[in-house]
C-alpha cells in the first residue's frame, strides 16, 4: 500500500511539472533572472539549470545575513540536516537526503576533507571566514569523486584574495562564549585567524577552538591560475556523555591541510590539477576509565583532469592518486594506497537536451575495486523550466577503524567489502524573475552495508546491511522588491532497513524525521537586516519527540566600516534532542561587531 501511494505521488508530481511547463512556456512576459554558475555536479562551470542533478548554493551574502560563524550553522540555516550530540564538543556531521555522514563527501576547494579513522568530517568549528560559497550537490557522484558520495557532495569554496581590506570581528554571548577573528585580504594573497572559547551549557562542557587559514595566488587569468591554500584548526574540549550514560571525556583535535590548485591550457585542452597533503590528530582522555587513545592520519593526494571540447561534446578525463598513513592506539599502524581513472562526456543536442554520462574505476590496496557509472539527461523545456533525470552507482569504502580496530569489546574485519548502492533522481526546476521552485523525487538503495554485530560479547563489522531511502524534496524561494527574501523547504524522507526474516524493507530508520520543514526570511530596511529561520522535524523513529526551532538575527550597518549584529538561537526555548540522550541548548544569544578598514 505504501508503495502504491509513493507511486501515485510521483505520477502526480510529474503531471504537475509538465502541466506547469506548458503554462510557464506560454507566459509572454517572461524575464529570466541571472543564474548561479556551479562546478561541483560536473566539475565544469555551468549554469545551475543545466547542471546534472540538483545543486543548492549558499552564498557569502547568505552566510553574512544569517549570522552563521561555522559551516554547520550555515548548512542548518539553509535547511540541511546536521547530526549533533548536543554539547559544545559534540560532533556535527551532515546527513544529506537521509544518507549518513560517511555517505556524504565534503570537499574544501575541490579537495576531499573526509579523513581519519571514521572517514567523516566534523563541521562544528570549520569557520565561515573567507568562504565565498558552499555548493551542495545532491545525488550519486561517485562517478566523479569516488568513495562516500552516495547522498551527494558538499563543496566549501573559499577565497581570501580580491579587494584590499582588513576585518576585525568580536563576539560574545550566552554560556560565557567569546570570540575574536581577523581577516587580511590583499589582491594576490590573504589570511584569516581567530578563535572561540565557551563554558558550554552543560556541566563539563568547556571548549575552545583556534584556526588559521591562508591563500596565495601565484597567477590568475580568465583561463589559467595557480593557487596555494593552507588551513590549521585546533580544538580542545570536555564531553559529558549522554543523559543515559554520563561519562567525562576530554577531546583534542589538531588538523592541517595544504593544497596547490592549478589550471593550464595544455595539448589543446584545459587541465586542472590539485596536489594536497592533510594531517589529523585526534586525542581522547577517558577520565572515568583512566585511559587514553590517540589516532593520527596523514593523507597525500593528486587529482588531475583535462577538459576537451569536440563539437557538441565536452569530454572530461582524469586520474587520482592517494596515499594514507594511519597510526592509532586501537587500529594500529597501517598504510593504504588507492588510485582511480574516470571519464565523463556531456553531449548537447537538439538545442534543449544535455546527456551526461560517466564512469569511474577505483582500485585500493585494502578493499575490492568498484566501478561507478552515471547517466543524466537534462531537458531545458523553456528558458525558465527544465526537467532532469539521472541514475548513478556509488560506493563507500570501509574505514580504517572498520578494518583494523581492536580492543576488549570491538574487533575490526580486514575482509570487508566496500558498501555499494545506486540512486535514481527526477528533478523539475523553474526560475523566473526572482522566484524559483525545485522538486526532487529520488530513491537510493544500499547493499553490503557495514554493521557491527555482536558475537560472544565482541562486536565485529560485517557486510550484511541493506537500506532504502525514498524521498521528495520541494524548495520555493522569492525575492520581493529587492528587500524581502523568503524561502520554504519541505522534505519527505522514508528511510528503511531490510528485515531478513520478513524479507521486506520495514525497519524504521527515520531518526532525523520523516518530514522536515524549513522556513526562511530576510528583510532589508535601509541599514537594517532582519532574519528568521524556522525549521520543523516530524515523524521520528524510536519514539523520539518532534521539535521545531526558531532562530532570529538582526544586523545594523552603521557605516561602511562598522556593523553590529545580534542573534537569538532557539528563541522559543524549545527542549529537543537531535540524537537521543543529548539535549540541545535552550535559548541563547550572541552579540557581535565587525570593523572593516
């Protein structure tokens, strides 16, 4: 019965989209607004309406208006689901379209940031300083990026160069939170440094974090560039555990990254390359158990791709090389190498269609070699309306902890296979003037999923899990008279696990809610900007309570140099938990000021 309802919903949405396209196509007073240019979905710059799949863009202006100081906050304000464990030291991971953090790839300027023993990215303290845009590309992208791209890819794009300026920001607020940031931007180089300290809202929840990042452009023109990026992040904090199992834990993390991104005209094509090195050091002190652990990762990599145009075809071919070294008190010392070859063809024909097909082959020293194909068709019915259809295969490699972890209660499995899956998407996008509507209907399936099973008191990971996610995402936005910007988002996600006994998908896995709403609003009035973000979460598994959270912010631009802002998070003082046993903060305030010179 559920499948029939889902099928009828899909048919109804397709009919609505096609009928609407006829109406909009007949509108003689059409006036197309300027489109965002995106790069993540296909690795080449193209208008958002022509890019395969659905891509959301969070601009620098969006971040400044929302008052977000971290990537986790910026993604939350944009309506994305962030998994967090409450306290100031609680990890924050993105859960894109129901896929877990290990199935969503995070890039920084096109370079994979998923590193460490668990292969996920903590976005709690990644600063928004220097961020020009964040592109969230939904759908299966393993054909371009390899492992961990089942739900999609989040690409954080930074730029610390341009107009010469300096910025100093001060902030303070609830829980004795205080922060200081400094940005120096020059024509060809720039850097940002800063830090934040807080006592936290729970007992044993004190935390502080510091960061530094920089950029140097050796040269840059319309077609060629060579840029050097570096970043250092350090966090130290207390973690109180859950309400059911309180335990004192000290956590410390130091991470650094340096990468060289270049683009040159070679052999008649446009070649882009990225050479990078990343280091991560996680330390844990389990106070209640008088034990410690440390986990270090060093990752070096190269990604090179060439773009060639042959008539109506745009061909991308490339290769990646990676070498990882792990040194852990629990997983031991291991080295892991991997390489991949990939190719993609974008064929434009009949003045309205674009067919994108791609294939990637990955080879690793520690797991079997999957092949990831992808195909997508974009039909630009009118200048305002397009329909996109796509399918892709994806994989997620077993983590180093899955393979080699060892303690009294958990033992890794070096014989694990990569998790594999596929995803179908049907997308309708309409844009006219300063209004847009996007509908995405999708289904993804996971096979050979890795789960930790208990045997004689010891947990070991095995490839047995099967999972299915069905979803519908609707997003509407409009700007009124260049003063008022409104947005409404709705996601229906049905995440189910496979029951081997009944041989059906009937295990409810909707921890983060089967229904999610997001309402956003920004109003500009001369020197004032008022913002509101209200999101709702409904129908959660494991009898977890529904919740809604309202965040408010106000910014006043006194002059071209000085601005003030105040933000009220969870302004209704709602009690809620994103993950069971980890209460989120109540009403909290932040006051900040920025001076530009």
